[in-house]
C-alpha cells in the first residue's frame, strides 16, 4: 500500500458515492466484506450494527440513498495504513467522517 494508490482509491471511492451508482460504489469492496455502523441499527434494526456481504450492504445503501437524495461527499484526506486506507470526507450535512477500508 502506498500513498499514490490510496489517494487514487479515495478519489474513486468519493466519485462513486457522488455518482449514486451502487455498482460503482460496491466495486470498491469484496463480495464477503463486513461493515459496521450505528446507523445500521437505526435503519435496518440489526442490534449488532453489522452487515455481511454485498447483498446485505446493497440493500442497506439502496435504502440510505433513497432517503438522502442530497447526499454528496467531498474528499478531505486519505491516510495509508499497513493494509488499510482511511478516507476522510465531508458529508452532505457539513460534518466530517472517515471510512477505514482493509
């Protein structure tokens, strides 16, 4: 993992979200990836806040995109780990967020 790869990945990840194209968004993930978020508990009622696999996440993100037609991300920074990338971005409500992808 190097800074150049991570930067390009972060730019493509944000562009995919801004396109609202679930296939483009999901292309950044493996078929068996897991995601966790407190919003999962609220939106789909999973008490552990964890979704496993593209099918489950696709359904969740589809619902989330429907609920937020104004969704737009602005890339702030990308950080490189040993086997991870942290994408820091500003969301459509002005707050800052980060996603760590392994």
